């Protein structure tokens, strides 16, 4: 049977906690543990003292050591005001270990960004680092460690910046809803397990029972062919998350599902919920059954309101929604992991102690060839091209198509060794993007097939390449299509302002997100960080970055210090973000204004992918 830890996760914390809580109208924190620690709090102003330390916690019924800020997990909510200058004295008392804090999505000088080795040397044990900078934006953000695996150990917290000007929407109350993941294992052990066997935590594979069911529905030949295809590719159609509910407990504001974090409301109020995905590795599909959500901001920036029933939030993204609860005394905030092996759960309620029905997790999704941008769905139909964007129109729905199954290598390819007479590629040349300067925003070679940098060919760190990628901006994502609910897509997100720069990009850099599943190796253009040259940008230039996901995993890509202005399929500015999600087989482009001198990090925000090599240095220099 597929691994189903959800109910076990749901009851964790029920006997270990006391009164439920919600900010604003009753005590502000409940911890799923017997031993008390500092209450999760909000700290506002311009002057802050933050103390990083080890703290014993009990999330799952077993005491473990977390890294906390001022004794709190998550770290305290910091509340700033746009236009102020903030000073943050961060001290580190973790024995034998440097620490850091990165202010995710915040525009600031490079030496304030908090990335050891690029921005500064880190905060040594017993040391203090003073961050001081002007606050140039408003909205919902977060902060976290950028040192080793400290983020996985609890070193993250919400960041709310109040706008100087009136906001374009009204609300009566607000709550931060920070989603995250926790493991009782040491993160070093988790990483070691993934390096030894990339599917170590995947207990959700298809079984003999699934095979028999598919034979009944699709026939033996098609089912056997489809299974053989995945076998030849040495890949798994249920490999949706590297770290799953087999080790993860998913949290809302630091609390497991059984503890039922609760936020207050009064009937008829407009309530703003500031969703933050502060997880290390978990994507969440979020809904509040019976309560529509109107999205008003993404990654801290205002968007034209769009009302949905559900949204997928990638690691490091933030979404602000407004809800108007009425007619019920309690509503469940339900956030299921993308692989359906666990969920986080909270409640909106008119008083403490109430709970609404908690839905079961949805059926487990199954990847198709179309989901990976390989030009086929499981029905064997070729993906079609439309509007010059390479959009795939095959169904690709849950991997349950009709016969016959496709050739596993049609529409995609495995990287091949270069011809014997070919000159070995310069491993650094592909990183400069100079050869891409003449290409348009989403164009592909005249052949209609995706080209790939020479550094990917014959590369033991690259196990597959997409040949028919598309933007998939209007795709809700695997497991969310045609589920009967209104699901947010990237195409729905439109900034309330025009392109803030206005210039056409002067050049284009194309980067491929690459990996080798069995080796658990991740990189840009097949070159991991330790072997890569920096990307060099000229101060003040406007450029376009095109990302192509050659892997079968999603990657949330974050550029420090500068905005990423996502383009639509026509090359027009659509929405401003600090983290751009890249599902498998996608090709997406965004504009960047290189207006921040210094050395900046650019990486996948899946913590173990970043640690395994999907990281790049960006240098913005005077020309």
C-alpha cells in the first residue's frame, strides 16, 4: 500500500499541548511539547536584538534540539515600516557553529544580505553582527539562516513591512500563516540518505495493486509498456518530493496538525492571511474548505485581486489573501504537501478550542511525460505548440491516459557524449550567456526543439534534458488540474503596476536547471557551484534571464538583491517576484534590473538541492 502517514501526523501534539491560541484576542502561542519555551511573538520598531541559540523542542513527542531566535520557533515576527532605517543586532551562541540571517526578498546593500562567503564571513560563536539598512518596500516576506542546514533546524521567521501609503484593499484583522517542515532526524543525516539513495524517503511508489488497476482500465499492453518506459529511464512516476512525510511533520506557525494553531475572527470581518512557505523542501497546496480566498499580493507585491479556492505555494514564496468568514464558527486551513504524504493544518475560529472538519489528502499524483516537458502525455499524443510559446496541449492529467504508451525517448533525450572529434566544452563558457544576446524572450531554435548548452553533453551530473518545454503559466500543476476547485496559476498573477523599468532587455542569459536523480546532484547547466564561474552583470543594465528546467523536479529559483519581473508568453511584463517557481519541463523568462552592486546568491530554494550544487554567484559590477 502507498505510504500514508497523514493521520499519524495529524494527532501529533494533541496530548502534549495546553490551550489553543490565536494572535490578537487570546494568548498568542501554543507549542506541541511538554516543555515550555518562549512564546512566538511579534516585535515591531526599528531596533532589534536577535539571539540565535539551541533550544530543546518536542514537535512529534520526542525531544530534539532546534535552532531558535529569542527562544522561538518560528523566530519572532519582525514588523518594520517602509521608509524606516532598521538596526538588527544578531548574536550567535550556537556552540562551534557559525550562523547567519538572510532577509529574503529584501532590497539592501550586499554586505547586509547575510550569505556567508558572499555577503560577509558569517556570525561566529559568541559573536554579533549588526545589520543596518533602509527599508525600501512593503509587504509580506521572511528571514532565515543561510548557513549549512540551519534553516531546516528551525532558524526562520516571518517579516511584515507596513506600507507608507494606503494599501489598495481593506481588511479588519490579519494573521501570519507560516508553513514549514520539521524532521526529528539531523539534516546532515537526511542529506546523507539522499546522496546514498535519492528515493530514500519515497514510500509512495506504485504497487502491484496499482498495476492491476491500470491493466483493468487501460489494458495489459499499454500498462506494461508504460511501466517499462519508466524502468528504462531509471525514474519513478511518483517522485514528486525528495523529502516526504516519511520523516517530515508539516507545521503551521511552528505547530503540528494535532496542535491546531488557531487564528481569531469575528463574523463578517475581512481577514488578511499572510501565507509564507518557510519550508526547507515542501511545496504546499492550500485551501480553506467553504471559504474563497482573494489573492491580493504575491511575494510582497500587490497584484490585481483574483478569487480562488486553492493555490500551490512553492518554497520561499509568499501570498497574501483576504477571506470573509461568515456562517460558520470555524474553518480549517488545510495545506497538503505536493506528494500527498502529509499536511499542515490550522483553524480560523470565533473562539479558542473550536475545530472544523479536516479533509483527507487528495489522491497521489503521477507524473506523465508531458509533465516533464517531453512532448507526450500518457495517451501517446504529441504535445502541440501554440502561440509560439511551446505550450503543451496534451492532457497529461495524473498519468492516466489511453493506449498506446509512447516511446520513452520521443520528444526528449538523454545527454549524449560528444563526437570523438569534438573539442571538450569550456565548463565556464556556458555560464556567461553571451551567445544568447540575440534571442527573444521565449524563442527556441528554428528546429522547434529546445537546444542545450555544451556543458550538459556527456555530463555525469545530467540525466535528462527537456526537448519540448513550455511556460505552463496557466497550468495549476500536477494534482490540481480539473479537481473541481478554482486553482490559482501564475497566469492569474498580474502586478497592479506597469513594468517598473520600462526598458527592453539589452541581452538574454539562458540557464538550464539540471540534475541527476540517482546521484542526487543538482546544478545550473550541468555545472555545480563548486566548479562554476560567477554570472557577471553590468551595473544598471536591464537583462532577461530564461530558465529551462531539464529535470523532473520543481525548483523555486531565488535571485538575491534584485527583483525578478516575470514575463508572459508574449514577452510582456506580468508580475514582479523574488522567487520564480520552475515546474518540470518549463521554460520561463523574467527581466532583471542590475541595480545592486556586489556579490549575490542565485539558487534553488530547496535546501538540499542548493547544498547539492544548484547555486550560483551573481556579481553586479561597474562596467
